[in-house]
């Protein structure tokens, strides 16, 4: 736990300037337990249905309709020895978590995507996306329509991003591992909404993550300002006229928050601040009205800064140009292997076969009308269906997570308290109640978990090894 005496003098002085008489209340909040949140995956179920399945009367996060505070059972959370990471472990072991029904996310971090105004059909970019909280939230608002491009510059962090995208069952997505400068050369004024949750000093995360505090001691706020402005400059090039840009950090530093934004706005006269209403305990910035901070002594969450910007102008001309660009990049689809076609017929869905792309025997279902440029490094282009092998098609985990219960003719349906669920998630062979031969979808209470290859009653496990219950 961070002690006030451990905080650098410069940091304490800046917080006193920022908070005034509330400084002591803020310091006291550092000694309180951090809040754990879960956010419903709206692609798979409603918040009320999630509450029913988990059999918990969750308290809602006031500023995000699908967000809840996770509380341990009575007698557990009240025990002082229970640590934050142990609480996380308990909810990440639930079968419904493996089914992608919810995402574990700090409540304040749910704010940026929630204020972006994302609606079905939008083209959305999450520019600094790993590990994927804001991207999965954005995808849930898109409801399978439009496009999500989710990017992270770090090759190691993008692996977690990929997993969270696939667990959530998202298909209208491009995952990139790129410098924003490369993306902006391709996606010129392309997106309706852009989220920039920028790298920052992390002052708002001190009580939750001691590693952040240690890193802060090595490099303060000034280290990040140039990075933040550079990312914003590239984001500006990719936003359509009339589009919305959300800038957020998990720091209180006015140098990084207002300072980076003021620098950006001075050089981009076509952008204006669109006010975020200071409600739910949000505190409006005095230096840059219309932007807000979230403080742990004023609400149940960690520290955050959020700003929403609007780009002036009309998007009509740009949309026309980009549509032509996308059209020119499409190629005639290859003849599809019969093994793949036969497998897809098992799924009760109207497939657009022109969107299936084969690359080195791997089959992808591309997002509709997505602009894909060979100059960029894509980790995923749409939904990875599986691999075409000699005389058969091997479906992959990402496809299983995307399939709805009623789209599969004979799913192996298990209840959450069936011991076979945990055995399956551990990668073990399980027994079915009925005989069948072939690939079968395993579901928990009506939600997909993965595939098995069944022979009579014996089910060979196909659950992805890298995701298994440990």
C-alpha cells in the first residue's frame, strides 16, 4: 500500500494545487480498497441476464449502464486480508468469464468508450487499445455492424488484446500492431469515432498497482507529453469531419491532461471540446472546461481524465473517397474449399462467401467493406474461422466464441455447475450424454465455450490450449 510519505514532493505539491481543501480526502482514499468492476458483453446478453446467471444483486456503475461493481460474498470482502488481485482471480475463474459474457474492468476505465457516442454502423478506432477493455466495450455498442480497428504499438501487449477480442466473440474487427503514423497514411479521415487512451504516468492507479508507482518514480509526467501530442496529431488525420475523438488518461497531471490537449488544440483549429457533463462525481477541469477528472475520493473508481473533441466539417466527400479506395482494394474471392463450405453449413447463418479470405490455408471472415492495406501489420483481419487441412476443415476457438447457441444444430449443452465444464476448460476429455460423430459445439447455459470432436459419447477436447483453466 502506498504511504503519503512515499509520494514524491513534486507530486504532492501538484495534487495540493489541483485539489486544494480536498487533498486530505484524496490521500485518505489511497488507503481504501480499490474497486473491482465487470462490464456486460452486450454482444452476448443483457445486464439483467448476466445478473441472473451470476445470481448476484450487483450495484451498477452509475455512468455505464452495463457496468457493475463486483463484490465478494458476505464474509469474504470484509476480510482485510483479501487482496485486489485475489478478487480478480475469483471472477476470472467463473465459466461465464470463459464464455466471454463479461469483461473485468476498473469502473473509471469504462468511461471513455461510454462517452464516445458509438452506435451500430460506425467505423471506430481504438488507437492505444491493449489489453482491450475499451475495444470490447466499443464493439458491444456496434452490435456487429460497422467496423472496429483496434491497435497497439506493443507487440507483447497486442497478444492480450487479441485474446480479449476473440473471447468476446467479435468479428467486425481489424487488429493491428502499428505505429499510429503508419495507420494515418492509410486511414485518412476514415473513422467516425476514435478513442485515444494515451500512455501516461499513471498517477490515478497508484493504490491499485504498485508497479505503476515504481515506474512513476523513474519517469514523471513530462516523459509522456510528447508521446501524447504525437498520437493525437495522428488521430486527427484519421477522424472524419464531424467525427468524435475521445482523449483519456489514468493520470491527474495537468501537464499530460490539459497541457497535451491545449497543445493539440492550438495546432488544430478544426477541433473543439464537446462538453462532458460533470455528474456521478466527475469533476470538471478548471483549466479546460468541458473536460472531466474522476477522483477516488469522489466516486467508486480510480483516477482518470476524459475529454471529448469534435471535428468540424462535413464527411460526405471523404466517405465517397474512402468507399472508392475500399472498392479498388478488393480482389476477386478465391474458390472456396469444399471442406470449409460443408462446415459452414453446420452454422445456421447467412454467410457472405465473398468475404471469406484464404491465407496460407487459414480462412478468415473479413469485416464488411473494411479497408485492409498490405503495408500494415494486421494481427487479425476479421474472424479467424480455422485451418484447411487435407480432406477436412479444423475450426478455431475464435469461431466457436462467435457462434450463438441457436446457430448450431446440436450443441453439447452443459450447466455451469456440471463438473464437465471445468474439465473441458482444463483441456480434458469429457463424455457426452448422447452419441454423435463429428465436431460439436460445447455451451454453458446457452453460451458457447469451444469445440470438441465427438466419437460416440467420447469428446476429444478442442479448447484452445493458451486459454485453458489453470
